[in-house]
C-alpha cells in the first residue's frame, strides 16, 4: 500500500500540469528502459544468489554426511571399548591402574605449573613493560601470547578439575590465586587492542612486522575458539558419549573472542572519524566529499598494504569495506531521518550517493557488492523531502514575519514602521521577506533539478498570494472599528492616524514590489524574483505557469495598494465628515460652507502625507478623494428632511460647491508641498465626472413634463444610472407627484443600454 502511494505521489510530481501529458510517451519509454535494466540486474543477481544458495546447500549436505560418519565412528569406538572390557582379563584392575597413573601425571604437571606460575608471570610482566616502551613494534608480543596461552590452559584445566571435585569450596580460593594472571591478560589485551586500533597507521608507516605478528595472534586465537566451539557443541550434542572421553578435553575451555574484538576495533577506529566528519558536515554541508577523504584513504591503504599481510581466508579488504560501508549507511540514514535536517545538508547527502559509488568503483567494488544501498535507494523520496524542506522553511518564515507584522499592526506599536531612502513609510519585514525568498531560491537552485525549483516556486506563489489576502482582510477588519464604532470604543478618532500611517506603509510596500525605476535602473522586488526564477525552471513551466502567476501577483500588489488608499479615503468621510455630509442639501447647508471645510481637510491630509506616500499612490489618493466626494455629494439627496423648494437658491449653492471642489483639485499642482513630484492626476477627467451634478440639478429644476427627457439623456450617457437614486432626487422636489415618477419608470423600461465599464454612477445608490 505504501509503495502504491509513493508511486502515485511520484507520478503526480511528474504530471503537475496539463501540458505534462505530452511527456507520457517519453516517460513510458524511459520507465521501460529503466525496467529492462533493473530486470537484467535482477536476473544476474538472482543467478548469483541461486549459485550461492546451491553451494550452501551442498556444503550443508557434505557437513551433515561428515557429522553422521563421525557419529558412526564414535559409536564403533564406544562399542569396541565396551567389548574390550570382556576380552581382556583383569581389565577393571588394569583400567583403574591406568586412571591412577594418568591422574598422577596430571597432578604432577599441574603442581609444576602452579609452582612455576609466579616466575612465569614475572617474566610476562617484564616483557609487557618492555613493550610499553615500544608500542609501535611490541617485539615480545608473540612470546607473551605463547606463554599466556599456556597459562590460560593451565588455569582452565585447574578450574575444570575443581568444578568436578567433590569439594567445590576451593573454587573461590583458586580463582583468587589466578587473579594476577587475569591482570596480565588484561594488560596484554590492552596491547593487542592498541595495535588493532592503530592497524591502518601501522600499515601506512610500513610496519609490516607488527601487522603480521598481530595477524598471527588473531588467527591462532580464531583457531582456538573454533576448537572450543566444536567441543562445546559436541558436549551439548553427545553429552553421554563425551563424558567417557574426558581425557580428550584438555586445553582451552572458554571462547576468548579475539577475532570478534579485532572486527570491533575496525569499527571503533572509524567511529571517531565519523564523529569528526559529522561536526564538519554540520558546519560545511557543501564540502562532504572533502570531509570524507579519510574514508577512501583508509580503504585504499587496506587494499594496497594490508591484504598481503593478513590470512587470505579473512578477505580483509572485503571485511573492512563491509564494516565501513555499513557505518557510512547508518551515518547517512541517521541524518536523513533527522526531522531538523536543513535543505543544504539534505542536498549534500543526495549528491553524495553518486559520488560515493563512483569512488568505490575506483577501489574495485561494484554497486551490487555493497549492501545495503548507502541511502536505502531513497533518492527519489529524498528529492521530494528536500523540496518539502524548502517549502516548509518558506512557509515558516512567511508565517513568522506576518505574525510579527500582525502584532505590530494590531497593537499599533511605536516605531513599528520604517522609511526608505525617499522618506516613504514602509513596514519593516518587507525587505526581509524578499531576502528570505532569494535565499530559498538559491537553495532550490543548488539542487540542479527543475522539478525541485518549480515545486518551491509554486509554494512561494501561494505564500505571497496568501500574504496579500491576509493583509487585505486585516485592514478591512480594523477599518470597521472606525467606520462603525461601538459604544464602548470611546472616541472613534483615537488611534486612527496611526492606522492611516499603516495603510500608507502597506500601500507603499505593494508599489515597492512592482515599481521598476527605469531612470535609476532600480528593479522592483518582483522583477528581481522573476530574474532569479527563470534560469532554474523549464521553459514550459515559465511560459505556461510562472508567467501567469507573476502577472497575478503583480495585479494583486496593485489591487492591495489601491485598496489601502480606498480605505484611507473612506475613513476620512466616515469619521472626519460624518456630520458634514449629513448637512448637505438641508436648510443649514444654505448658510454654511461645508464644501470649503471638506477641501480644507483634504488639503491638510495631502500636505501631511505627500512626502511619505509613493507618488503613484498620491495620484490614486487625489482621484479617490474626488470620486468619493462626488459619490457622497450625490448620495446626500437621501439626507433626512431634504426638500428642494422652487424658491430656494439650491442651484446657485450647488454651483458654488462644485466650483469650490474644482478650485481645490485644479490648484493642487501648484501646492509647494507637491512641487517636483511627478503627479499625473487628470483634472480634466475629474471635471468630466462631476458633470453628473448638472444632471442632478436638471432633474431638480426641470418642469414636470421635461423630467422624462432629462432622465433619458442621463441614462444614455451613464448606463449604470440607478433608478432608485433618480426616484430619491425626484421625491426631494417640492412639486413631486407620482405621475412624474411613473413616467420615468416607463421610460426606464423602454431605454436599453449595453453594459460597459462601470462609472461613477454605479457607486451612487
């Protein structure tokens, strides 16, 4: 089930886009070729395995026949012994005398060995002290081993005899007697262990004599252990029969395990070097090949200098290779299974597999000879994990930075905003975010694989879009606190200026992401991101996917920046002009200068923010102020208690308001604060939009019979004119009657206008 899921995931990676379906024929032929290669390797491996298995079966059969023959011969001997007792006269007496003589001889030999033990141990200690002074050569090591072997046999025989004695209380005393021998053995074992741990340096130093002496000792101990093992097996298998031939059991009784210790020493010698390699690898993952030079140097020394000095049956080069390869496998698997492994380290390990086998081939080893696979054949999985590590890092960085922004934004922390070289407000994490994306792009590019880079860029696109959406939702939620304050929130203007500063900073961030300054050759963040992206992905991905995503991001940055300015303007009208707007077209309006107060407030805002707001956003701010003012002005016909009387000078008052607005917007370019700024505000366009006010005046002052005609002209020029607003204008006339409204509704049913781009009247409800 897990293999099926893994294949499905791999197939999904290969076929991420509809255009990838064109790859199916190529992928099919590629997988067929790979399958044929794998099948061929499997056949060769299966053939070799069958030969090994057959040879093993034959060896087992031969061994079984030999064991059966030995059993038959032992039974014959047992039978002859039993029959001979009846053939020889006085055999019991002869046998008893023979046993007494044999026991006497053994006791006499044991007595001599016990008496000479102290002197022999002194000689051994002296030789060990001499070898302590020359550990690289240990000239006495063979003599010491020979003497120790004899003394060990004496001890084993003595302990065996005491265990079979009727009084076992002396066993403890005898063990104490041989304590000094145990100390000498430990001393000798330290010498042997030191030699084993320095075997490769000894070969490098051309100290062949020491290596050969060590090999002789280990080989002799290996033979001894085999005899002990065979004897123990025989005693266990044929306990009754073996008990009759106790005289044959003289010699070593315990396994000493020198060969196993020798093999363990090979591992212990390599272990500290792996530990040192790990420290360097964690610091410099890109230098793994250089860090592991010692590994191949050791194996080369064994191949060239040690093989001829060791018994052929040991196959010492293969022994070293198997141990080292197993340690390399475990070392690498430990790292790739570490959930905290960073992408550079993961990539280095993935690349190392191919380099490793190439170097082992130079040493004479085929990849099939080295089992298990150094990475458990998990390269495809590791590539996927490597990509996921980068994606995870991107997501974690984006989450942390947005969380920091969110906390600063919601808490309105002081000094949480920054300014760039031009003095524009900016958030503090924008530059960090793009630097992080560039770093992760470099990491993805280091893999040398387009599929890895493409997966990472997909994650980056998602993260950037998510950041745009989260900023928009957050500013929308915060703006509601000022647009619709609760009774417990206190002064609705408290903290609004800081909020507006944030809106300006967020809007500026979006422009910084997309604004390419051709005059100074300064590229935007998104353009530089695109330049980093293009060389790392396939042309098909770039044309069919990346370009679309980049355009969507660019549009998103524009939309978010514009949205922040729109909220900025809406707050001015909702908070600053809350009472002013409600006075339009009321009786109080005729005697007040509401429009002048509004334009004065506009002037203050523009003066305050023109230096900290990007000049392209300043254009949008001015246009938004003009549009929003027009929408609120037209919508004010819904103010409570409005009635346009024929006798009131509403026409002149409306004209005065319009001229006041025109004067303000028309003179903006001459403001000292805006001097030198590349403003592109279309004042003619603003003036053109305000012409709708003229239609409103005509609807108010036209004779009843001409209202329908005015409506028709209005509708033809502005397809998005809302009938509900026209009705409210007509109802504000002091001579309103239902026939007037009925005629307009009838004409509305007759006039058909094709939908076009939404204009200012679509916002007037």
